[in-house]
C-alpha cells in the first residue's frame, strides 16, 4: 500500500516516505542500500529496511510513482 508522503518510514533517522520516494524518483537509488546511502534511512536499528524494500518494489511495479517529479527533471 502506498504510504502517505509525511509518514515516517525510518524512525531512527526521522526519514519520511516522501524522502525515500524523492531519492528513488531522481534515479539515484534503486536498492535499500542505495536509499540508505542517499537518505540515511536504515542506518540505525535496520528495522525499517523491509518497509523501504517494499516501497521500492511498489514504485517499480507502478512506473508512474517512480517517474521523476517535475522539479527533479
Ligand atoms: S527505523 Fe530505520 S534504522 Fe531504525
């Protein structure tokens, strides 16, 4: 299920669904490791890595979500 943009995905690092989506949309990330390197998400207790993995999979399954946002073009 698509997460609301302001929902905290990584509580340790206070990273939102929007932060993760932006990282994936700009094409800088395509894996949990890359999202972690780009945003810091998952760099603490690692409990959120499954949520991050599911978000990436959802975005890859729905190309409109993974497409770059206008400000990133
Ligand atoms: S919740 Fe993301 S590292 Fe702990």
